[in-house]
C-alpha cells in the first residue's frame, strides 16, 4: 500500500470554497466586461491626454477631444449592423438543425449583386429624385430579400433535406460545395474584379452632427433598416404560431413532429427568414460600400459566423450583439492600429471571450445547451 494513500486528505473549508467560486464568477463576468471595454478606453484616455493630429486654419495642431473616436464608433456600429443581419441567418439555421451553412455568406453576395442589377434595370440613378429613390430602393429591398430567401430555401430543399439523417460531415461538405457554386455564379455575373456601383444615397453626406461626431447617410441606412428587421424577426419568433413551431423544432424535432408540427416546412421557413435578412444586408452593403464583387461573401460570412459564435450560437440577441462588437473592433483597429492587424485582433477577442464564456456572451440556445 502506497504511503500517499495513508496520508489524511485536507478538506477545503466551505467558506474558502465559496469564496473561490464567487471570485471565479466575478472574474468571469466583470473580467469580460473590462476586456471588451479595454480597446475603446485606451483610446479615450489617449485622445484626451496625448491627443491626435489635426488641422486648423491650415496649420497642424494636436486635438484633445473624443470626436475622432466617436466617428469611429458610429461607423463601427453601422458596419456591425450589416454583420448582425448576416449573423442572424447563421444562428437561425444552426439553432434549428445544428448545421453551419457555409453558403450563407454567398447568399448575401447574391443579394448585393441582385440589388445592383435590379436598381439599374428599373432606372434608378444619380439623377433620380428623392421620392423615386425611396420607392425604388424599397422595391429593390423587397426583391433582394425574396431572391436571397428563395435561394436559401432552394439550397435547403436540394442539398440539405436529403441529408437530414446522414452523418454531419455530409451536409457540411454540401454547404461548402454550394458556396463555391454561388461564388462562380457571381463570377460569371459581374466578373472577377470589384466593380463600383452608383452612390445612390450619397453615402458620405452628413445627416446630423453631435458634438462634432458626424452621422452619415450610410450610417442611418444601415441602422435604420437593421433595427426594424431584427425587431420584426424577434416578434415573429416569439409571438406567432410559426415562430413557436420554430422554437419547438429547435428544442426537439421528433417531439415537435409528434405534436403535429410540419418539421420540414418549419426548417424551410427558417432558411427563408435567414436568406431574406442576408438579402437585405446585401443591398445595404452595396449602398454602403458602393463596391461589390463575387468574393465578398467569403469574408462577410466568416465575420458574421464569428459574430454568431461570439454572441452565443442559436441566440438572436447574441448574433446582433456579436455583430455590433465586431464592427466596432474592426473600425477601431483599422483607424488606430492598421487594417493588416484587424483579423488577428477580432479573432483574438473571439478566443478570449470563448475562454471566459465558452457559450458566448449571452449563451447558446441549442439542443445541446438546453
């Protein structure tokens, strides 16, 4: 018999164990908040103390205020609104069938290409009046949402439904295959180089200004379209009969089927909603960036999926929060550190968040998470 087995075990006092558990919870909660706020706080202090270069009356000066940072945050929020719309599509699909739909970013790309082609076909241009522009873009938004939503449903019906009971690797590879197919469709449609589109909304024009921070038309467009769509989706999922069917199917498909829910139709509806939001994001992106190309869906899809995981996969609020956080981090990094470091910083944040909160900022809403 080993000597160690005869040594008395020292019991951890209950008070000490309680203290350790409390510290762990506090660090997990407040440490994450401190970490998320670190980047903006660093530059708040820097701009107020050291200042940043500017010009006044033709001469270089050092400015000590938060105007520059405020403008960066506004652009980050508007960028994040676009990522949030795409991320919701990932989180909806994963929440209901636990599939990472790698083709979703390219559905967003098709939405951008559809928008640019449709508004040109109906004659929208730089000379179009305000009323015609609003009505034309509203019609374009509806078309983009229907095209992308219908495309997503088609992908589900042709590629994913026959593989519903297959090993998980099979639909995953199918999703990658659809992604390549859609990229080639975009390549044949618009060519292999980024192409500019008409700046219909004059996206850099100032709408209003708060303490020197300029809010542009592009910012108003991104946030103004995203907020109603997200609120409408949340209402649909939480209040309507079909929304409750989606939640039931996400929790237990077999039990939902026994309760009389058409699971296949519910899953198709989920793909439709995700695709429609991706189409809306595609139109906003085209108007916001005024540049589109066939490969934009790859980067956007990667960022949006990161946002969904960061917020908590399967959680609608988490997808929106993750998108906004990534948008802010990207713009601060691009403006202050350098765009070459932005991907590393974004994924560094993702890794740190998952270490501190493995289920994401708000928490997963999947069958495994409960």
